């Protein structure tokens, strides 16, 4: 029997001369489903896109996870991106422990907030002032509100397959979990809420030019993932980001980079450093908090001075700038050295090359797309440039591949529409083990396909 086998109260993976028990995970899922929608607190964790059952994790260290039944996995989810330097990194844990000894929350200004803001503005030159928040959704939502308040305009352009958090006005043709479950638009969002949202195909510079020509002074901003990661890893075509910058300047709209995923991951200054584009506003998260709830939005000082209490654009948060989160953020950003990014590039190249060679050897139609330490193995024979390309991939093949990899102790994002993340805690041995597991899994797929 392949995949998951329910056997009374025991859930097992049986294959390759070993039996991995998921007894406790199965029990926890049954309990969770009575208390939490789908048994989870974020949809994609449910493993439904890969027709599986999620292991419940009890601990993580370096590049490995251990579940409630003692099974150990090499992790390429990395808490969905934050763990650039691996789980339970000593410097980050120590910083949080020391901060916790002084109190968990004050609801008042702290020196760490100032220090973290200074560090962010030094690492990302386009961010002259910053506001700390708790999640990427808060960051993008606030950036949109600020752009509208600053310009006095209403229209917003986003791109199909780019997910900017569960913001009502942006849940239109979204990627990530929305794409996984086949509902790019969410129930509960009134039509009027997205009436001023214009959706365009990612990487279509010509379509954006036409929209700018037609909307003109009605366009408040465009928000984009400079490297899409929520329909899988999709890099920008040459000239695409440059067109966004040029045209927004021409019509007086703002350019917002959603770097919640790419910020500090692709370079110390994020994707905007990598591609040499300076946006007006930037949303940050994930790596910034080192695993704690921390995000930020920032940009030009004249725009940011419109945020309350200095300006009329209201945004607030009881736990914003939490002392534990800012301590983790400061420790995390200290680790963003040139050597770290060189090592990430080496490891990520090794992984991507190995995966592509394995696919070609087995004859499986699959291709790896990578930017820095983000990558995706797409089950398709053509480049993935936009959301429609991603939707055309063989998701059933990916689901089977995911289960085969889990049986070989490799923990991948449970959706074809998510990026994998490499950390500095991965080493060559872990990468080589992953490539070997992928080669074997792809061979199994080829045999099953006949």
C-alpha cells in the first residue's frame, strides 16, 4: 500500500522496508478537527492539496523537524520562509530568552524598536521610515491604505497568482492557499470591496502599460511580489519590474513591493537589491521576525509621514513592536552576512541542479525554477511565467511526489503553488539526501505512469 494507511487509531506510511507511525499525529488531527476548522490554523497546513494527513510537529532544530511520533524530516518549508538560518538558531533563541526575562509586552516604546528600524533602513535604502506590525497581511493592508491616502486615489493593480495576505481587497485571483483550494476569491468578500482592484497577468508588462494609459490619475498603486512565491517560484521577466517602476512614476502612482517572502532572503536588501529597483513602499515579514510574529511596512519618508499619529492615515496594533519579536529580528538580521548568502547560493544551486537532472534522467516532465534560496519543482514541460502556467501543471503528479518524498523523510510544502526554502542550516549531506530521495520518487512516478 502506498501513502497513508488508516489502521484503527494508527496512521502509517508503509514503504521501502520501514514503517513510519503517525499514531499521535492521527490522534491530534482527530481532536483538532473538532476544535479548529479543518484541524488547522492556516489552510495549506491541512495537506488536502496532496491528499495527505499532516504530521504534527513537536520540535525543530537546524534543517530538521521531529513530529509527535518521533519521525524526523529534512525541512524545506522553514515555517513558510522565516527560517533563513535554520530552526532554533542559538543567537535568535538566546535573544528571545533574554528579552522575555524583562517582560513579554509593554504596549509602550522600546529601544529595540528603534534599533530594528535603524537596521531595516540601513539594509533597504528605499525604506527611509518604517512601521512595525505583526503579520505580512497587516503590512500589505496598511501599505495599500497608505498609498490610497497619500495619492487620494482608489484603484489598485495586483497580479494574478500573487498572494498578499488575506486582505479583502486583494483576495482576487490570489495564489498560495487560495489557489491550492481552487477558490482564488474568498466567500465573505463583498463585490464592492474588490471593485477598485484590477488584476493582471504576472509578467505581462504590456497589459500594465495599457491599464496605466486607461486609468491614469485614478491609479493609487500597484502591488507585486518582485519574485512570485505563492504560485510557486516564478521570477520576473527581464524588463517587467522596470516597466512597473517607469509607468507608476509616469502616472503618479506608487509602486509597492511585497517582500514579505523575499525580504532579506534573496539578498540583505531583498529582491529590490537583487534587481536594482527602488519601490516607493515595501512590505516585509517572515525572515524579519526569525519565526516570531513580526512584519513591517516602510518607504519614502514623505509617504510614511502620512501615517498616524504624524498624518491622517490610521493604523495601530496593540502588540506591534513586541519586545520578543524585535529581539528575534535584531538577532536574525545580524546573521545576514555576505558569507551567508554565498553559502545559500551554493546549496540552492546544488539542490536545483540535482532535482532537474533527476527529472531529466527519469523522463518525468518537471522543471525547477529558482531565485536565490527559493525554488519550486513544477510538474510541467514548459516555463512557468504566470498563474495560468502554474495552474496548467500536473498537480496530481505533485501530490504523489509529495507523498513519496514524505515517506523518504523529506518535508516539502504541501502544494504545487508554494516555494521551497533553503536555509544555512542545510548542508551538502542534507541536500544530497534530498536529491537522492527525489530521484527515487521520480523513478517511482515514472514506473507508475507506465
